[in-house]
């Protein structure tokens, strides 16, 4: 997930920024972050980004608790 974009940022940088925005803005402190909604937001923003769902889930699991949020594993719903 380290492919560079035209502005010199990596896809990973872009995904991290987007996920952090979704986590911070969409869920209140102590709230729940939806894996399904976060993946959908990333896919909508960058459908051409070569990042797997597993990579995204890994990042969400690491980032959400750092911002005081829980993770809802609702991918199959």
C-alpha cells in the first residue's frame, strides 16, 4: 500500500487521512466506527486505489481505539 500519487503522497497516506476523518467526524468519542461504512467511504473516494479490505480493516482496528472509538465488524450485514 505504498504507491505514490501524483502529489507525492502514498495511497496509504490518503487512506489514513480519510479513515481518520471518518472516525473523528462520524463517531462521537466512545462511539462505534463501522468497518462497512469506512470501507465504503474509502472505495467511493478512491475506487482506483489498490488497497485491500484486509488492509483497511487492519488500519481501522489500529486507528479507532487511538481516537477513543470502538470498532463494529459489520462487513457481512
